[in-house]
């Protein structure tokens, strides 16, 4: 989700405002707190997040609960572009697989 029209809002602010991405944000804050923190910065609001909706997570039933933390982090990283190392290189890449 590009945040071009909501100056002063972070990517997390925009996703929170939809009311449809709570599960994605919960997993991001739990499994990648540094990545979550990066995306709360309004200066970095030009990132694209292909965030699954809460409805999409509901269709997975218990799949997220049975995934390892590494698998969840990989899924989260897959949904954020550009990779973290292009946002703040010192923090490393979002996992991609």
C-alpha cells in the first residue's frame, strides 16, 4: 500500500486505519519488531506493503499458528518492498524465504 496522499502518516498508520490489516500488523510487531518500528516512521512512508487482509489470514485457519517464527518472518518480508537493507542497510534485509 503506497502512502502518497497521507502526508505525515507512516505505513503502519495507513494500514491500521483500514481496519483490515490488524493480523498482519500483529505478526509484524511480534515477529519483526525492528521492521515494524521502521515502518512507523512517516519519513519512510513511501514503502509498498502488500499486506494480506484479516480475511486472507482467516482463510488460512490455523496455518499461521503452526508456522515457525522464521517462516512467519519470511512471509512478512515477502510482503514489503523494497527490502529492509534498502531502507536502512545497517538493520539487514527483511527475510525473503
